[in-house]
C-alpha cells in the first residue's frame, strides 16, 4: 500500500490540467483571434478605400494591403483574407497597368483556400488565378487552374460555375488566336445557359434576364461573334452578335453596360466589314450612349474606336482620325486598350490608302506587343524562380570518400532538377508562342530531341546533350513578340512583314539573355542564330 501511495505521489500533473491554466490558454487564444480579426478588418478598410480611389492614387494602398495579407502567418480568419486577396487581385487585373501584380495575391488566395477546405471558395480562387495567368501570357498555368476548377464545378453539378469557367477558357483561347477552339467553349456556355433558361420558363423572365447565367450567355455570344470577325465569317458573326444584344437588351449594372459597349463595338466592325455603313453608324451611336453611362475608360475608348472607324468609312477622314488619335492618347494610360486602338488605326489608314502611316502604327503595335509580352514573360519567369527558393547543401561534416562522391552526385542531380525547373517557365512561353502557328506545339520538342541526338552522335557528353535538348526547345521563343496578324497570316508575307517576322530571333535571344539562367547561354545563341546558313547568308 505504501508503494502505491509513493507511485501516486510521483505522478506529474500536466501543465495544461493545472487549475486555471486551461482558462488562461483559452483567454490567450481569444485575444490572439481577436487581434488577428481586428488586423484583417483594418486591412479590409484600407483596401476598400484604396480601390475607391482613381487607379494611380489607389495603387499604393492596394499594394500595401496585398503585402499585409500575404505576410500573415496564422491560420485564422482565412475566409475574409481569401476574399480580400481575390478583390485585390481583380483590382490589379481590371486596372490594366497593375495586371501582373495581381498574380501573387491570386496564387496566395488559392493556397489559403486549399487550407480552408471549402470547395466553392477554392473553385473561385482558381478561376481568379486563371484569369490573371491568361492575361499575363502564362497560358498553361491558366489552363491548369481552369481545368481543376471545371472538374470541381462539374462534381458539384454547379452549372453557373461551369458556364463561367468555360467562358474564361474560351477567352484565354481567343486571346491566343485559337479562335475555333474558343468557339467550342462559347458554344458549350450557350448550351448550358439556354438549358437553364428553358428549365426556368415558369419563373419570372425578368429575374432570369438579370441573373449571372444571362450575363454569361451575352458574353459567350458576343465573344463568339468576335471570333467570327477574326475568321472573316461576317454572316455568322452578325447573326450571333444580334443574339448577344437580345440577351442583354437593357443592362443596368456597370459590368453589363461595359459588356454591351464591347458588343456594340464588335457589331459595328462586322457591319463595316460587310459594307453596311448606315447601320454601323446606328450601332456606334448606341455604343456611345452606353459608354457615357459607364465609369470604364476602356468602354469609352471602345466607343471612340467604333465611331472613328465609322467616320473614316463614310469619308470623314479628318474627324475619324482625330477621334482615333484621342482614343490613342487615352490608351497610353490604359495599356490593356492600346493594342485594340493601334489595330483600329492601322485599319483606318488602310481604308484611306495611307500605307506609310499604317506602317508607322503597325511598327508601334509590334513594339508594344513585343515589349509587353517580353516584360510579362520575364516577370513570370522571375516569379517562378522566387517560388523555387534556394536549395540547401549536403552535410559538410561528411569526410568519407564514398560519401563525398555521393554528395557530389546528389548536388549534380539537384542542379539538374533546378535547371529543369528554371527552364520550365521559359519552355511554357516557348510552347505558347509555338501554339499560335502550330496547333500541336510539338515542333519545339522535336527540334530539341534532334539537337540532342546530333550532339550525342558527334561525341558530346550526356550533360551537354541534356543542355542542348533544353536549349533547342526554346529556339522559337521570340515568336511571342510577333503580332498575330503576321505570324498567322495565311498568304505570302510582304517585305516589311518578312523583316518583322525575322526579328523573332533577336527577340528570343534578348529574352533568354535576361532570364538569369546561366546554363542557357547556349539557348540564347541558338535562338539568335538558328536561321543562319552555312554559306553565311540567312538572318539576323
């Protein structure tokens, strides 16, 4: 009995079971939770205030909020943090000039949503990241995000989410000139929306017309018409844009109004290309009326473009060019609209037969496309390297010969994996460029494999063959800076167009030179010189 008493006397009581300890820990946890909640609420106030300001003035506040949200370590208040990160990311996307800055909050929101475990929230964050990735030229990351989100939406039988995601996939394909694939996506959205409308026929039609599904239907039809415009299928384009207008007859919110302005712009261009200048003018006036109701600068620029082209087609060249020049001045502060404005000016100059002026605008369009895509490519590549971090080294205390040999082998294997990861982003960009004029995207991989086999045949080391294969895959990465109008032109290129096409070698070499991947010096040389001939001719 004495032994039992002694044993009992030596049993230690855990600290968290001492009187008052659990209560104290609960109090500390409540205080921490309250502190984090208060911090998130304060960040939300600053973010909302910044987003209400004009873009230039509000940018600093938005970026400060992003930094605060992405550096929080605790797993508390995840849902409001995710929503705030999404809002900040979409603000960056819509502001145009700050598009790429939206990449970090969008990706961070996805990570938090995975930890939070809410499938609906994860689906929304994936779509946000996909939208920003697509507009930042990271086509493959965008597709990966959209695909995962689409599978989740279908698993939940969420038709609204499925339609939204398919519409975004279509837009990503459209922006990469994959018009026919984009049309398949838009057709699927239209089918989903029409079935939803038929299923709700007994409900208030007015309620459906103001629903998200109705907006998806309008956007899909309008973008389908835009695909037809780019494919010169004006007859189908006109039928489709008329259906789009019917699906959004009287928009009331700003998103609906902006969408209607863009639709009227497409309608106007289709009519002008069909020779119906009178009706084109009518649609242009409707675009102007809606643009005045919107706070969107892009919508106002779009309306100016439509009106300027109408005036030029009707013979009022001075007035039309004055209006287009005004749109160009405004577009320089809204980079997302600059490409469309320059394309309109090139088209206007061709209408009046001013080839020299058309060439000047075309050169600016080429330079803008090249610089914006190069800048986006380098930004995404550096973000990829940042996510990789720095790999640690093996234990320096190991002295045995065999263990040193193992360390050396491991280091070399790790370096190869790092190189593969570093090249991955560049390779994505190269294949994205390749897909614009090669639907399979296999050409770059064939060239890489052939280069490796040739290197092996002439006696190069395995390491050299490995580097040669990776480097050769990137030989056409410079095509990312060539305008679609030249790269995808079905007929013979003019002399000027040929010279622009030939610059893809220099563009690719400059891009690879700035990639900070030391092993890619050979890739830079391949990109620069792969069109040189043995007899000293070729280019550049």
